[in-house]
C-alpha cells in the first residue's frame, strides 16, 4: 500500500531489501548532554576566487567532486568521513557545499547538547523543506508531523519514519540534485541517526548525496553500514603551509605538537603572543608529556574565551547550553540574566560565532564545548534555569524538561515527573534510546527508593529494546535492592536475564527467571507467562534439555513451555498438538514478540519451515515497527534459518548478513558467532569452496566465553567452516508424515 504512494524514485530502494554494504569500525561515544543543530537550504557555489583552500586533502577532494558530478547524472551516494576532532572533516563538508553548484544543500550539525531529545536533528535538517510534507504518502507525512511535535498522531513504527525521511529527500531532489551534509554525527540524537542512515543506505537514483562526518569515538551503531572515508593527519609540508609568519623553530614545534591535526595547527598558532611567534620565548607553557590534540585545542579555545568581557562569556554560555541555535531564544534567556544583544559583538569580532537574523552558531563544536565548560557551575545552572523559563508551552515541553534537569542540583520530583513524561513520549515514537536516557535522568532526580527503582528498571528495559545491552547492565546495577513489589521484581529479573543471556550464561539466565516465577506467582500471576517464556528461550539458547523440562513443569498448560517439554520427553504427537495451538495464538495481531519468536523456533525444530518463516517474518516486522532493535538480530537469524530450509538461499544470505551487521553494531558477540556459522552453512550449500569473505577469520578472532554455550558455538563454527571449505554439506534427515505435511529435521553437529 505504501509503495503505490511513494515517489517512483524512492520506491526502487524501499523494496530493494537490505543488501550488504561496506563495513568498518565505528567509533565509541561521548557523554551525552544536549544537541544543537544548524540547518541551511540553498544553492551551492561553484569554484571561484573565494573557494576555500584545503591543504593535504587532494584525494578526498577529488572523491567529493566525483560523487557531486554523479548526482547531476541522477546517481545517489553516501559517505561517512571519520577522524579525530579538528582533523578536517568539517572543512571537507564545507568544501562539498561550495562545490555543489546547481544543487540544493541541507545541513545539520550535531552538538553535544540534548542529544537525548528524540528527532531533534532530523527536524532541524528538514525544517527548510517541511512545506513538502504534503507531497508524501499520508502515513509518512503523519509520522514526521508526530515526531516533530506538529501533531498528536501516534507513530506506528520506525520503518514509516525511515521511509518518510527517504521520501522527503527524494522530493527535495525532485527539481535539482540535493546535497545533505550531516556534521558531528556522534552528537546527533540516535533516532535521527537511525532515520538518516536508513535513508542513506536505500538511495539509488535520485541525485542525492549524503555526507556524514563523525569522530573516531562515535557510537552511532547504524553508521557501520555506511561507506567510510577515514581521515588522518596531514603531512609536514601541508602542515607548514598552514603556519605562515612563524619563526622556523616555532613552526617545527607546533607541527610536532599538533601531530598533523589541521585545527590544532591553526589554533595553537593563534594562541601565541607576538614575541612567541617570533621565537623569542617558548611558544606555550605546556607540560612536557604528550597529550591528545583535542584537549589542547579546548585549552586554546578556552583561553580565547577568557579574554572576552564577562558579559560576552555569559552570552556564549547561554548559546552553548541552548539546543536550538535560535537567536531569539538565546537573547530572551540572556535578558533574564541581565545581558543584551551587544554582548555578542566581541565574540563576533573574534570569529568565535556567526550570527544571522535568526540563527547563532559557533565556528567549531569545540568552541561551544569550551564556552560551556569554562563557565562556573553557578553560571551554568542559572543559564539552564533561564532557558527553561523562556521555553514555555507544549511545543517546547521536552527541551524545557531537559534544561530543568540540567539545572537541578538534587532530587526534584516535579522535574523527574516531567522527564518521565518525556520518556513516555519518546517511547511512543519508537525512540527507545532517548526514552531510556530520560528515564535514567528522572531516576537520578528521584528521592523515593521505590520510584527510583521503577524508573531505573524502565530505563534498562528501553536500553535493552534499543540494543544497548552494556548500558542495560549498568542500569540494572544501579537498581536499589531488595525489591518488595513482586511486579517490579519480575520486570527487574527480566532485564537482568537479558544481561546474563548476552554476557554471562544463558543457563543462569533461565534459572533466574524460573526462580523469580516461583517467588512472584502468588502476588502477580500475570507475570508468570512472560517470565517462563523468557526462561524457556534462555534455556533453549543454553542447549540444556533438562532445564527446559524443569521449567515446563511449573505450568504444563502453557504452550510455549509445554511444546519443548513434550518433544524432549518423546511425546511427539502431544507436542505437535500443543504447537498447533501455540502457532494459532501467535498469529493473532495482539500476540507478543516472544510468543511469535518461540513459536517460530519450535516450528523450525519440527521442520514446519513454512510456518516458521511466517512467524519469523512477523517477529521481524514487530521489531522494526516497535523500535525493538535489540531483538532484531535474533528474529532475522530465525528468518534466515527458515529461508535456508526452504531453499531461498539469496534471501537467507541477505537476512543473515543484515543480522550479523546489527549484532556487531550492538556488540552481541554470541549472536554474531552463530550468524557467522549460518553464513558458512549457506556458503557450503551454495557450493563455495573458497572462504567467503573475511567472516570465518572474524569468528576465530572473536574469543568465545569459557562456558558450555561458548564451546558449543565454537564447535558449530568449526564444523560450518570446514564444511564450507569442502563445498559439501552433509545433513542427516529424519522424516515423518502428518496429513498434508512432510517434515524434515536436520541433525546439526555440536548441539
């Protein structure tokens, strides 16, 4: 239904599947604070007298010119520039904008400021083209209006948001090619990153170029699927050309200190006094030991800011703390602190900021960081209070809540309540990572132990659904124990089991869940089914048949646990009857993810691969629609297994490869190991004698935990890779018949 309404240029990609894209390492994360983004739409400028000079980047410039030229021929491209702060990413993006002759340009710059605010970056990027929302299919237009706070509509799934971003990019490029520039991706909110990466990976022939830039420490998991362009330091000759007018010894000293970082070269030179530039004194009073260029850059920026009048420093603190880049908002907040617009002049003259009629932006993200960090604590608190005061009304409720939280110095239930509402709003928009961050901050502002525990558990649940298992583990460790409420204890055990399943022992996870079931069954009987469903899945992952039977004894009438128990005790007819009931229940629209997943697994076990495929596909759709990224590798794994069994090898490979990319992005090593084994099986089935790519090597280079589960994975991997090497797959099959069905059960080694 959606495809018929999507522009023809976009429909081609939407249904082209999730083909594998080049992979590379993606950097880690910074501590989140807030996000400021600056957008621009206009025509790019061609080469001319004012074109910026980019030293030491001839190869990258040539690459940019080529993909911009391709856009004029209707081709689309995306690239991720990555490297340390100041290495030249922003300069190359500016170069691309200048070279984008005859193209429209959309731009967003993520800043470490309220990056928890869901879809803030996407809104800033698309603000100049929001008038084209009516050209999108109604479900997509409605989804964007909802996440941008322009309507009270409910967002059904994240897939619609991704498709809407793709369609809006296509519409923006309808009249002329489009360049989309996303700087400092590591500071953009995760839901915006997900939507933009989704769109970038599906561009084909719209004439759209998407250029992303991120630091080496970016945590944006989805970017691992984008083509990467790594940036390192410039050579000494190029570095020297950036330092005119310095005495030779001073030039050499700065080149050594900057380690090829272009921004470090310029800013360290700018911090010199005239006497130091002439070489009469030591250039800078810096410690003898080497330190990373970014910290010295921040020191240089901080020194420039400290030379400004106090009123200007206060103005910069407000601008740095603001999350909109909106000049009227900044001026209104400053006015509450006794400032005025002329306080901006010294910073403008120093070229630390650029100001237009309605927008204010810093020349470089590190200037913003320095402006905020240089301010005393009391000033930062007052600034956040002033910004919260001017951001009134329903439209700014989320930003206001985060500013109030930043201004809080202790428990504050009113602010915690506002943040909890922010978390609920983000969760309803499938922005699970943002919801988790809001719940966590709300918990830190909560004095009541029981409420704090509930909010931390909610934060851990949303982190798990977002695929942030390490963060989930950290949050569970903060929950105050013991938990007297049985419902809360059940929810806590479920998130603990996620951590144990991913980083400890699946068997131990199953036992924790089973013990919790015994403890809460009287007080909260409604928790029995979800607890035992999770328990049977964990026991299945552990390959512990005895444990599965032990769990099933607790509720023999529950199909999700009765089916494997009967299979394992030899009651095949009874197991099949129970499974039929389970499958029928799982097919209902309101059934949960685990019901569908386990029903699909059981169908796969008894070789009812058609039903397994149907249920696995429904589970994958459920994960995509509800934003449950953490379970997507598992459901895709089952889908790929069902497709392999049905002989749909290309589909199986595409889904297994997608699942592997996601598992690696979420650091799910156990799932990634199983997926590599599945890819090896696929290679063997397809008769590939040579090693298919690098994935078996990755398998051997990934240490397996010293557990039975880890050893089992290694046996599967060795068997699969040896099978792939010979190009022959030997499966022993046991068959039995039921009316209208033929079942084939492969016997797998090492299970």
